[in-house]
């Protein structure tokens, strides 16, 4: 299972996620308690090996905001509540991930709660599964990620608040979440 750990802000959290087997690290450039600036993103980016994707997370960004962040070494652009045409972001020649737009022409659809990073869980039993590549987010934790994967069969999972304690990334939760998600993949593919 592809696992993205989002909203990382410290060197220790980045190192923990990478060592635990994260496939992608998410840097939040939108207004959020997890928001980082360009200088911090550049510093943290140096700790991430080439095989791990680095996703910039944006909330209805301008092209200039994305351009500044892409220079940090992003490998993907994740868009929430986009109002500009998706094609405007293709100029960066990076994969585009778009939240909650089933009809989007983005490379990956992200099924997420209405307020990203809120910890609000989605109802997987009633959620419509996209017919294309998608990642599942929205209230995932080590305790429910297995059930979410079995219910939705996503191509990847994305977690932020679900690996935090008191608003800070919890390294034990990061390791446990990645382990559980990757363990679940074997169960799905053996059915």
C-alpha cells in the first residue's frame, strides 16, 4: 500500500516517516497549524531520499505560490478547493493530486474530509469509489486504516492528524500507521 504521511514540520518526523517506509511526505503550504515556509521545506527536503515522493499541499493556490514551492524539490502537487483551471498547474510538469473531485482530470484523486487535516472520518460504507487512481484520507488512524483499506481498496492512504498526539506528530503512531497499512496490502492481494 502506498502511504503518504502529511503535514510534517520537523526533521525528526521526516526521518521517522522515511525510515518507517513512507512512500510520500506531504508539506503543507496552505494556512494550517502544519504549514511550513519555503526555507523549512528546503531544509527538510534534503532529508528525503529520491525514491520517496515529496508532495506540496495547497488550498486554492496562485500559480506563483506553487512555483515558489516547486523550487523546494517537490515531486507532486496536491490541490484542495481549486478555483483556477487544472491545466494552469500542468506547466510544472509534476503529477497533480486533487481532493474530492471525482470528475477531475488530475493524475490522482484524493478522497478527503471537507476540512483537510481535521481528523474527520469519512463513511467508507457509503463513499463512492472512483474508477481511477485514488488515495484515501479523512480521519485515518492506526486503528481504522485496515478497515478503510478493505472497504475502499484505494491505491494509497494519506494521514496527517491521525498520527498526532496533542497536535504534534507522534513517531510511534507514524511507524504503527505505516506498518498497519502495508500489512493490509498483503491481505487484499491474497484474496
